[in-house]
């Protein structure tokens, strides 16, 4: 309700400027003392201490106290009450009280105030229940007690003031809602089954049959989905495999005719157009093959169909072989410095070695793809409590905080974070997370201060 509505509240009552008449802070005025008492320092000090004591009492009393003008503008509020609503007293002063109530209840509160003013001079304490709209507060429902404080002069009321106290009833309302929902559920069950002893086990049989039918339908849909994915993947993978073989044969033929492989070994800027086009063709074909393979692996992991192959590895030797293989296969594509740090005397690790290799290869590939040339990439293996911890750290790049919670999503790629525009399947990190979960481990990512670190924990036992 705005200030323009106050004529509705008064009807024909004369408007008064009570903002200048009503103080914004609670003050207690003592009874008039004798002249001699007023002149004494002791009496003044006692009076001031008493005022301060009442002020502290008002500010800290465990409830929400407001004083409002006739248009609903907040003139005062105690500190305890303001804090309960998620504000400071200063943030609430001179604001409309209606702004802090749910939109659906604002008009109801306005109408209640109008009814209260219409009842003058027989104003009584009233109780209402309304919903709040204070995002920083845990209070949702309040019971409001209101009274109009005014002085009657002839046919008018001088400086009317609204005194309002709010009591938190959120827990009570939540209990009422829970009981109501339970009662509705019970009524629905009794209505459906007629709640008779002779037909209630009939009712159970019907529920079981419906549930069984739904499960069968879900199984049928899952089978259809799996068959569709398998068929489409096969139809896609077969021509891609042929394309990959044809590309390799083309490269051999061109090398015999034009010494093509020497062109491919040069930096990208120095290559011929034919070699650049050939590289694009080869990379995109490989990317599509990886996309299909990753997608199928994700489907098998979701269905729990991927076999679990345990192998005991000596971590340091295994990591060194894996890293050397990665460097050899990617010597022409990455320009970063890759280092290995393995803590001494690590115990043997029983794991799915093929899955672990795939995880680390994916993380290293991403580190090389998104790191600038000559950046440092470090692979660390160490013992943490009863876990083996692997870290893949790359410098020179970081992931925005808003993206960290999304990077393991399927088909999600960080916007504008591929400086070389190499592309990707968008399934690599989703597959990494699934594989680690399949192995009973965890993965986390930390990024900041121009570095990114993926942390993997695998249990020893």
C-alpha cells in the first residue's frame, strides 16, 4: 500500500505529518521531577541510565517489534527483530512494511490495516497470520499482533501510530502442512481401496500389477534404447573405420609421390596447404571415432555392463611407461614440458589398469590442449591415508569458478577455453568421472592462480 492510499484509511479524517511528530527511536520520558532534582547531576545520570536500560531491553527483546505510520512506512524496529528478518535496523527504516511480505498477502495486510482504522476509537489488539518475503531469513510465516495508538481530538485522531509485533510460526505451519498432506494421502488411499477388510488385499494386488506393468514397460524401453544405440553406433563406426584406413593409405601414397610425411613434421605455419588439409581430415575422423567410442563406453558404464578387470601394478614403473607412451604418440602435437613425481616406496595398487590409463591419458590430453606452449604439466602420485592419490597439474591456464561444477557434464565444453581451437567430443571428462566411480574412487578439480589440478583418489584395499 502506498502513501496515496492513506485517504482510504482515514476516510474524512484530517491528514497529519506524523514523521516529524513521531520519533524513530523508542524514548521513555520520566515523570516531571522537582526543580531541585532536575538540577542535580546524580538525578540526570540516573535518568540517562534508566533510558539506556529500557533502550537495550527494547532492542534485544526476543521478538520483532515495529512502529509504522498510517501508510505502513517503518518508523522503528528493534535490532533483534531486524536481524531475525535478515536485515539491519537501518535497512528497514523508512521502507514500506508491505515490501517484506509475500506478494499474495500484501493486499490482505493492507485491507486488515484499513479495517483496523475504520474501527477507531474501539481499536483492539488483533491477530493475523501472513507469509513473509525476506530471502535472507529462515522465517516464512508470522503471527501479527497490531494495535493503533492515537489521541482523539474532537472528530479527529491526532498522530495515529501502528504498533506491530511479529511472532515466528513457521515451524507450526510446516507441521500443519505435513499433517494435511498425510491426511490427504490417507483419504486418497482409503477412497481408492474403499478401506474394507475384504477388498483391501485386492487393492494391494492391483497396485502390484500396475507396478509390475510399469517395470516391464521400462525394461522394454531400455532394451529398445540399447538396441537403437548399438545399431546406430555400428552404422556410424563402420564407415568411419573405412575412412580412417583410407586416410592412412592416402598419406602413404602421397609420401611416396611427394615426400608428404616430411611436410607433416614441419610446424603448422610452414606446411603446404595439402598437408594442412590432410591433418584436418585425419584429426576430425579421429575425433568422430573417439566420440562414438566414448558414448558407447558411457552407456555400458551407466548400464553396469562394463567388465571389471583387476590388475596389480607397481605405480612408479607403470606411470613411467604410460607417460613415455603418451609423449611418443603426441610428440608432434604438444609443446609443453611434462614431469613425473612419484613418492618413494608406494605400495602395489590393485585396479583396472586399462581404465586408469584411459583416465590419465584423457587428463594429460586436456592439459596439453589447453595449456600454452612451454607450460609445465606435472603428474604426481603419492600416498594419502589409505588411498593412492594421483594429480595432473597444468600451469598457465585456469577454469572459471562458475564452470567447475559443470565440466563433468556430458557434451559440455568450457566456452572460449580452447586457444588452439582443437575441438573435442565433450564426453572425455564425463567418461573420466564414470570410470573413476566404476573403480570405486573419486575425482575433484581445483583451479586458480593460473593453474588447474585434477585430483584422483583410489583406495588401496
